[in-house]
C-alpha cells in the first residue's frame, strides 16, 4: 500500500541463480503433469478426473464413486496433516515451490512479461510513459497472450471435471452446440485472467488462508527463508559497500543495503524485517543476496534457509516432539487409508426396502418383502451373470423381469427383487438378513438389509 492506502504495483526484478534454476525444473515438471494427466488413460480410465456433476472420480486410473466418499475424507485429512507437518518443519515452502498460483505466476505469466516488457526498470518506465504506439503494442500483445493462456488453463481444468474425451468432443462439435459450456469456460477464463493479470501477489497476501496459518504453525525452530540479522547488522548495522574497507574492523554488518532482495521479491516485502505473512519462501532473495555477496567478496548465506534458533544460537534442526506428534498422526491416517483401499470391494451392493410397502402374506406361511437393489461396478470388468442368495435365513430371492443381471465395467445396475422367508424362520418383526452377491459361482459382495414381518408370530 502507498501513503494514500492504494495498491502499490509490484515490479519484481527477474530472478536468477541456483535456487531459481531448481524451481524452474520443479515447476516445469509439475506443469507437464497438470496438462498431461487428463489425457493419460489407464485400463480405459482417465488418470485423474474429478467429475463432480456425475459424482465420479478417477485417481491414478482407479474409479471412485460417492459410496467411497469416506476414502476422500481420510485422504483430505492426510493432506491437511501433511501440510501442517511440512509447514511446522519448513515454513511456507509449499507456496514457493509447488503452489499452482506461484508456478503459473512466476514461471509462466511473469516470464512472458519479462520477454515482452523487459526487466524491472523497463517495466516501470513503460508504466509511467504515455499511451503511445510502443506501450499499446506491448500491452495488447501481453494481454492477448495472457488471455490465450487463461483459456488454455480453463480448458485443462474442464478436462479434469468432465473428462478429456468429452472435452475433445465438445471442441469438435463446436461452441454453438454446447453454448452453456462455452459460457462456463469463458467465466473461468476470466477468473484466471483476472488473477494472473491484475490480482497477482494479492492472492497470496489477501485471499489465501494458508499464509495466515503461519502465525499458528511456525515457531523459532521452523526452517524458513530468513535473514541472518546477527551477521548482517553486527554492532554498527547495515552500510553501503566501500572498496578496500575492512567491515569487520569497523563493526559494520555484511548487509551492504543494496536492496536487491527487496527488488527481486514477487510480493514486494523486505525479508530483512523478519518472517512475514507475505513471504512465500520462493528463494528469489537468497539468489539475489548470494550474487551480491559473491560480487563484494563476502561469504554467501546472509539470507538462507534457517530457523530463528539457528540464527540466534547456531542450533541445528531437531525432530521436536511437536513434529513427532504430527508424524505419528500422519502415519496412522496413511495406514487407515491403505487398509481401507485393500478392503474396498470391486462391486458394491445396496438393497433397500421399497418405501411405503408393507410385507405380504403368501401361501404356506411365507412372508414376502419387496426391495430395490443397486449394483455399482467399480472395475473395468463386466459381470454378466449376477445372482443373489440369502446367507442368514432359509428363503428365496426373486428378481423382477431380469433373470440374468449384467453390470458393465464402471457402471450401475438397478432393479427390483422380492425376498421370501418362511414365518417360522423369523425371530422378530424386523430381522436383519444377510445377502450374498455372486457372479456365476464367485462371491463378489456381501450386504444386509431389514426384513419386516408380523409381531408375535411364534
């Protein structure tokens, strides 16, 4: 903010250095994964898909249905605990290295901006100059490319939501046939364009709640991007560099007050003021400071990955009881999820009494109840001869209309059936009956339901 409370536009200097090169490798691998995943197929299933409308989710080629929602709850808890553990240990490193907002902003949109408008100084001069032909040409070119990339990102996200095959079909058939989808696509494009062309670092500073968690999660043992104030300030504080000066003899700190760490910061903060909410641990200030230290023949590492305790007391990183607690919880949750995945059945059967229907008396003391059944096939294999058998009581199960029940791969089959049990085999007016589901002679699922009968029948 400026003195009037208005936004001060951030023009970060183009970073360079060891950490920036590492970040580029990580970012391009993650970007490739993001753009390719919807188009990879495993056994005919999309590698990753989150079809909220049809409530079907593909995770690494495995299909999950709404009935598997409990697995997502456990997986989300694992994700939360992992982020908590990682933040307590290494601060906001996720934001600087893995977060899609940072990757797209710093490795895609800003690099295009540097290519068209130049580095920090040229961008500031271009912003201040009047709207002449040069400024209009550069701005229009940049905004056009930004819009095209935003449209591409929106299409990729749509492929995750509705499936890549359907997306390609919509593109082939044209926008006139799928006008509502086009409107939704343009809305998402506008959102992405707004974020990356105007809102930018404000997402991390204002909108993202993760930065505010730092105040709760970080402690003096957490490793963050930190300025070594003891070395940088010393007795006399910061001072500009003077050639052939013995700074140790004068008591001046190693910080030469060059402001390179400030100019290169994508959120516009001064890391020398300590750990701040806006810092995303992107390491741009580390690279800039190391280059300056090398240029003035001073040791590198004035800004580095370190904890407050390391800077104050030279203490090494320790696996604290707090970290051990988070690790134990994470291990338990991962073990639970692994066990649930192994116990997850390939076919799920739901058999429920038909609402509003009472039981029926038949000849030879037979009690009959009518049910609806749903069979969800979670595999790619088709089941062609499914039958039901009573496991807990002697009786019969008869399906309506369908003699041979078939369920295609990753599909749903439903219908109606009658369960008939002799009155003498019933113990109460509401008996729990177990039902086994077979495909030919192979038992594929076991389920249970309520069987109603008359009171006081014995």
